C-alpha cells in the first residue's frame, strides 16, 4: 500500500512539473535591467520645442512680469491647466504672441506706429487674460473660499486626537481645490519634513510661499509654530480658523464693493454707447434725409 501511495505521489509531481511554464533564464535579468533603467523621456510637442529658441529672451523681461506669470502658472497648474509647462516656456509663448502681433501690425498698417504697437501688445495681453489669468484667478479664489472650512476641519481632527500630519493627510483626500493644494504640499514633502525644523523651511511653508497667497503663508507659519510648541494645539487652530474666516469675509466685502466700479466701463462700452448711437441715428435720420435729399 505504501508503494502505491508513493507511486501516485510521484506521478502527480511529474504531471504538475510538466505543466509548469518554463521561464527562460534571461527573463528575470531583463526585468531587473528594466527596473534600473531610466524611464524614457517624454516627447515634447513641436510648438513647445520651437519656444526653446525664445527662452534666452525671457532673461531680459521685467522681473515683476515674470513673477506675476509664475504665480498665475502656479494656480493654473493646480487647477489642471498648463501641465508640464515651465515659467520660461510661458514667458517665451507671450514673447512669440507679441512677435506675431508685430508682424501682423506691420502687414496691416506699416506706417501707423500706434497701430503696430497696439496689435503687438494685444497678443500677449489676450493670451494672458484668457488662457492664464482667468483659470488661475478662479482656482485661487476657490482655495480662498475653502480655506476657512479646511482650517476648521483641521482643528476638529486635532481635537479628536489626530496628529497634525495625519489630519492634513485626511484633508488632502477631499475633492476641492484646497484639498488639491494640500496634496501638492504633501507630495513635495516626500523624503523631507512637512514642517519647519531647525531653521530649515518645511514643504508646507515652501509651497505656501510659492503660491504667493498671504493666508496660506500665515497658515503654514501657524502650523509650524503649533508643531514646535506641541501644546495648546486645539486652541491655536480654533483661533487660526476664526481669523482665516474673518479675513475671507472682509476680502469678500471688499471685492463686492469693487464690482460696481469694475463693471462701469463694460456697461458704458457695450450697453450705453450702442444705445446712444442707435438713438442718435434714429433721431437724426429725418434731418439727414432732408439735408441730403431736399
């Protein structure tokens, strides 16, 4: 009986071994080599490759203009626009739009200097206004609107016994733009400290400084202080939440007061002036017909 069992086991082992897929010796060597090889470089689109020729001109552009474009690009990329673009490429694109406008102006009115200058400046202005400034402003204001609630939720998480880093990680799982900003800060903290330590700025403070938003910078500084003190965390976060909400409400009131003055010119240009022109044409039509055709 024992011999029969041993025979059956041996046959079973042979059948299983025969059905096992044979793997070449070079299989694992190729997998290991591929794991250590650098990833293939992403192919850059043709239009971005052409902009590299204008890259050196970006060094001669005004620093304030470049800084403004950098902030706009930061917020636009947070909202999913202009992915992979650098500040130099965006500045070069503005320069290219200006050169195209200059060529068009020279073609339309070669002797009218004011027309050439106006068409030259119109290209970069419209490009910045429609493609960069508008999405950046929308994302920035959404983050400002969500910030008081995020700070309040952060205070509630810490009050429940959650650590500050874990509370930020939980908030980053949200769907708003504020959560996206926290995710970006946490991504920058990979391999580094999230909070400031020994005079070295943490990833949270660096991300806030890159955004240029005063409220985010103040929040990052307060979180660094809370992390260093490790006492009175709940009270300090509650105070931070109240001050953030108060600043947002006051800024909202200021923006609401500015709306009236901001829409006066568009109303005059698109509603009042056309109405006056049509009215004058209607009133002057009989007089002009009498003068032209007595």
